[in-house]
């Protein structure tokens, strides 16, 4: 995902498109995997597929880096049509293989007379996801580059492929598996493929640093003496950008030139920190989220933070502002535009209320938004109008300056447009932001452009209704010629036809997949809003979700296996509380009605979530701590995932047909639902109608599918 974001734009739509493509292609793979039912030796096919899964990911990452500037124009943004097409092509080999492996595993276990094979495969897949996520976020990402990191699961899969071949009596296949493992080991030892492909990816620049942190892949390049920091392929700042540095600092500092305490959120190594210290500042607090950015910045730009007046804090900027007892005369928020829900948190009414709390009386906050080049498009106007209404809801005065970006200054005290005169009065000399530049920047026609833009109707941006990043998405899309080609049209029509022909049991699984994916997006967003972008805790949230899936699926698989065993003859009943609960549950209603009840339970969970999250938000503000919110959201995640995990093995029991065909059909439904749950909420539902829209849609879809199953029982 990091590499795909580096190739494309890195906004919320790209995330949704890539995840949606991932799930859809994996679903197609599960459908293709049903050929295992017709094979004489499905275990042999399983081993070959597992070998391909071992090799494909690092090869695809290297190919992604090498081909980006061959297929697309170097340095140019990639449009949404090209993003959809390219993501489908790039992800197809791995996703088709991994999807078919799920169904092939069911076919192999079914021939071994295994009880509830689909449930066992589902549990194993979830446990593997837990292990992969924990190892990635907790260990591997800190030690290895992306290519070397992917060889770790690659070698593990090759080892397991060899063990599988030996176990099922296909010992002749151990030779090819061993040869592939030796070839990979030789390539890893003899060649630094990450360095070679990174150099090719950034052709024309000298790569002086590359590394991984929990927050992204950082690459630092050097060209003509200037350093550029790229995070996940996107340039975050460059040392030679005088215009950006001076505009970010002096518009704000000219308002309160005698400021003693200043807060800078991000951007300290671009030169803004040193520019701020040209004023008589007593202490500059610089907050940076990524520790790798701090380490690389101190290595290549040691002078940027050399002043003893600079206090460096490694933390999420919003979390720091929400919890610090300090007060500041000026707050400068130097973050990127709200292209994602995480960045949108720095442009909401709730955030500006938190900023106002840490500002001294008549203090000033400054941030930039969009790009202005003497023309305000309708999309940019809507973006600016929403930002203006949002910040105006918290501050008495708002001033906009149409520089390279549109800079917003907000305060409850006076704000001044005569920036040049105020800088000259303080003896501050600038290279670009001077009297002549500002005279051109603040021409009456340019200022009138902004006034007309913010006069149009636009929604206020809030945490739980993040409309600003929807406006940003529309503004981004307006830069491209969005075309629906024959292939994409066929894919869309195929999806519609698939949904129309879906059987009730498969619809329950699809609704469950939609709820799992969509509500997890809601919970992750709520977690970031309430607790900040804390990577390890977000990793805990994702791990809790996979644990819930595994626990629910394992309990239901065991319960169904016990029922199957009891149908063959009397057995010793389980004396555990869970075993007793399972027997009671099985006696109350038949499996189809159990499935309907579980669908309604998911619907109830989704329907109550919009009520629960504001209550958690109020509790967090009342306590002044995010720990209660962290615990509560982790428990909600665990509960949701457990309900979803219970459904898949039960649906396989209810579904008609042989094991492999049923498992293939339901895996496909699950992944198509997850695809829609990843794509629709992040790109349309949440930014346009808020988090509650996803919850209500998931509730309605699950309630309807449960009713269909109950009615036809």
C-alpha cells in the first residue's frame, strides 16, 4: 500500500481505489480457485500457488518502482482513471493467487474429511493476518527496507509450501521449492534491490537517505544542493523553497511580532524554524509526528534545530495541542492539504477550538490551503468557503492572503493586511515576501476573488462530518479528464449483475464484509480524531479486529464441528461456558435462523455506533485524557469483528452445494463486500454525509439480508 501511494497521489480516493481493487481481485481469485474441485491433485496446485505468493510481492514492488516513469509521464500526477486501471493490473497477480489459495485449501481439507474446512481456513487466514500485522508494525518495519521485508514472508511461505508438499505425498515438489528459496537467498545476499530500484524511481536525483518508520517510507534526495524529503513518494518539503518558507512564517509573525512563545506543527526542517527565530521569540515548540523525519533532518540539516530556543516534541500535532498545558502567542500549522481523513483533523471546528484553548489572549493561528494562481475554480471556491466557515465559527477575525497557497489567519484580536510595513518596522528583511511582492499579492482583484469564493454556501468541516476532504477530492478530480473506459465499464456492469444474482446467504456474507470494512474505517477515523495518529495504538486496533475475527470464527467452527460429531453418535459434551452456550444456541434456532440473528446483531451494532462515538468524545473532553477512548474503541472493534467472524463458518454450513463451491461463493461475497466497504465510505459517504451514513447503510444492508434469510427458512 505504501508503494502504491508513492506511485499515485496518496489521497483518500487512491487508498479506497487500491483497497477496493485488492478485495475485488482477491474475490475473483477465490472464484477461480473452485477449479480445485475438478483437479486430481488440488494439493499440488495449492503448493504452486503458495510458491507464487512467496515470490510475487517483492517482484511487484520492484516493478512498480521501475515502471512508474515508463508508463506515466515523470513528475506528473496520475489521474483517477489511470489509477483504477493501473491498480487492477498491478495487484492482479498477487491477489488472484492469494484468493485462489483460500478455495484450494478448502478443497484439500474437504478431501481429507476435515470438519468445517471453510471455517478452519478462515480462522487460519485471520491468525496469519494477526501475525503479519504485529511483525510488520512491531519489528520488521524498523529493521528492513520494503524489498527485504517482503522476502521474510516469502521465505516463510516457501518453507510451508515444502512442508505441505511433503505432508501430502508430493515429495518431488520439495526440489523446486528448495531451488526457489536458494535463489531468493542468493539474490538478497548479493544485490541490494531496494537501493537499485529506489535510485531508478528517483532518476535525476541523488538518493542520500532511505528508511522506514511506522508512519511511512522516507527518501531524501539531493539535486543542485537542495534536499527534498519524500514520504511515501510524496514531497513533504524542500530546503530551497524560499517562497513557501517565508509565507508560512511572516504572514503570521507580522501580526504579533513581539510573540514570546510560538508553536510550529510540522515543517521545521524546511527552514521555517530558523525563520521564526528571527523574531524575539523566547521559546519555539516544534512538534513532529515521525521520528524518522527528525533523525534524518538532524543528520542532513543539523543547523535547522541547533538553536537552544527550540523545543522539539515528537508527537501527533493535534494530540499535543489537545493535552498541553502551555499557552502560545502564535500557532503555525504547516501541514499538507486535507487529502486524507488524518490530515483533515487539522482543519475541523473541533481542532480550531482546541487551538483557541492553547492560544494566549489575542493570539493568532495560521495555516495554508490550496494553490492560488490568479483564478479561483468552483471546486477551489467550495474548498476555501468551507475552511473559512469552519475557522470563523471559532474566531472573531479571519484574514485570507492569496499567496502561493491561500493563507488563513485567525484571532479574536486585530489582524493586519499591511504585512510589509510591520516587517520593516521590526527590521525584518526578507528575500521574497517584501513590499513589492505583497503589493502584487494583495491586489484588490485577487482579494475580491477570495471574498467571492467564501461568500458561496459550503458546509462547516467537523470531526464526524469531514466534508472538507470531500471538497478537496473534488478539487483534485477537476484537474483530470476522468474517463470510463470499456474495461472499467465492463467491471462496473459485472459488479451490478453479480449483486442482482446474489443468493440470500451470500448477501448476508457480503453485508457482513461491507460492515467489517466500512465500520472499521469509521472506528479508525474516530480513533484518530479522539486519540491522535498514534501508530502503535492504531496497529493495536487493527490487530484487535483480526483477533475478533479469529475468535468468532474459531468458536463457531468448533461449535459446528461438535454438532457434526454429535450427529454421528453420542459424545461427551463440552463442560466449558462457551460449550454450554453453543449447545443452547444450537437448540434454540436452526442454522439459517442463527445466521439471520447474527446479521441483525451486526445491524444493531452499526445502528448504535453513531450514538456511542459522540458519547465517547464527550467523555474524552470531560476527563481530559484519551485513554478511556482508546480502551472503548478497542472493545468496540473487538465486538464488531467477533460478530463478523461468527458468520462465515455458519454461512458455509447453511449454504447449499459442495464445500469448495460454497466456500468460493462466500469468500467472493465477503471480499466484494469488503471492497465496497473500503471504497465507498472513504471516498464518498464519510466526507459527504459523515460517519453516521456508513453506520446506517451497514445497518440497513445487514438487517435486510438477515430478513431475507429468515423469510426463506
